C-alpha cells in the first residue's frame, strides 16, 4: 500500500510466505536481498508440518512452538538475505525473552541461542506502548546483520526507547526528535544511561539469552509485569509442554503394562 501511495517502484507478488514464498529464482530457490524489513502478525499459530516439510531449509536453527511463529518469520527473513545482508523486524516484546530462565528446554530460547552464538543479532530496540492500531502492547525491533563490522562483533546493542513517545488520540506516537535520538544511538553504536547498553555474547549467555532491553537498561517507573499477549503465549507453551509430558508418561506406563485406556 505504501508503494502505491508514494508512487514507489516495487515488485509486488501474491503468495503465502511460509508455504509458497513468491520471491524465487528461476531455479526455484529463495531470492536473496541486501535488506529485508517486515512487520508480520505477532504470535501466529502455524502447523509444525510447515517447518518440518520446508523445502527451502529455512528453519535450521529450530522449529518455533505452535503458539508463536515469531522466530519462524525471522528465520525466513535471514534465509532471504545475502551474505552481506541486514534485516529488521517488528515483533512482540516476548520474542526476545520467552523461555529464558526455564529449567527445561524451550524452543524460542533455543533458537535465540543459535542467533546469539552465531553472532547474528546486532541490536534490539524496545518501542513505547500503544503505538500500533491492533494492540496496546509495546513492540520490539530486532536487527539482524550477517556481516557485522569488526567493532560490533560478539556484541549486541540494546536500546530502551519505551519512554520516548508523545501521548496521542487514540494512539501514542514517536516525535521526530525521538526518532532522531534512536537513529543516532544505533548508528553511533553508543551507550547512554537510561537509554542504551552494549552487551557481550557472554552477558547474553549468562542471562539465558534474554535480550529484552528493559532487563539491561532500567528506566524510572518500569516493572517486569507481563503484558496480556505475552502471558497468553507463555500459557500456551506451558500447556503444550504439559501435553507432551503426559504423552511420554502414557507411553512409559503402557510399555510396563500399567496403563489402561479404559
């Protein structure tokens, strides 16, 4: 729509990104781009078969849980990047924190681990709440760079811009000075008290791959309360893990002859 409104030259294709991606080479492989930007629907539910039967090998870092396809979208975008490419995606805040601190395995946390260990995450930006028309929840921007400059290797810039907004009706908005501050912080790759922090891969590891800027950059009046959408996703994940555990227990009890379906 933006391309039409602003009379921009664009190649637009109708397809199903996960099942039938439309941007392919003549040989049937995914096209590669210098820059990829997207704002997909948050916490979508996709069948596991989509990941398991993917012909483009997009999900090598792991299959996202059925409760949220956020890291499925990110892996698709990375698969569509050239070796020198960079991408940015807008997602729910839980995409960078769900699963961290869990005693057992967690798919989203395990995928984040792969991205951190392979030094692909360049920056994470926490946005203010109530910016988007479909939700009052804050969002985050994840920047992935397949060719980080040397000074950014093994480091991640975290920007907490949650307070840089103006109240609006019906939605809040980012004024120009806030956008300029965020852009300057990112391009200059700098730390600022109450605004940004550069962490190492080791710090991310110690924090169990929680990349939430609010964890590292505190601001007055902040708390760690979960928003409703994130709480629902975590509940779905817990139910999914419980069902798997129940099935494993049934299988064991059947094997030793003490389980009766009736």
